[in-house]
């Protein structure tokens, strides 16, 4: 993208600093700030399972965060930490790390960060 004026360049820089999306540009990493824990590893309680088929494993504790994969009741899950109704997990069957809503996990014990 080529900017033709200094005000346009300044507006783009201000938008980038605040996370706003300018018209005609793509929203690239919009969920990065609110979904920071996608590679966090503490390897906590193991031997748990998903309560439902197709549970989203996300990059952060929010449904607005990107889904990294799906979990199924046959998958073995390691629980790391709980935060605001979400648990950070390691799906040991697929190797996926991420956040899952607590109601998507079976027999969930309380785990503190």
C-alpha cells in the first residue's frame, strides 16, 4: 500500500498504535492483544476429557479468539490453569495447546494459575 500524503500516513500510524482497522485494510492480528496465552505451558493435572464433541480450543479465553482445533470426548486433556470461566489445556491426543470454556470439559476440578 502506498500512502500519498503525510496526513494519511499519520492516520495509519495512529490506527496501528490503537489497534483500529482502517477502511481498505485487513485486520491481521486483531485478537493478539486479548489472546496472549496461546503458547503457555505449565503441564498441570492430566487424564481429563472433553465433555462434548467439537469443543473449540482457542488462542485465548474468549470466543472472539481464534480456534486452533477441536476437542472430542475420546481425547486426553491436561489442564493447566483456570481464568474467568476458561481453562488452559494441552490436548495430549492432538498436541494442541489453548483455552477451552469450562463447560466443554468433563469432571473439571478447580485449578489456580
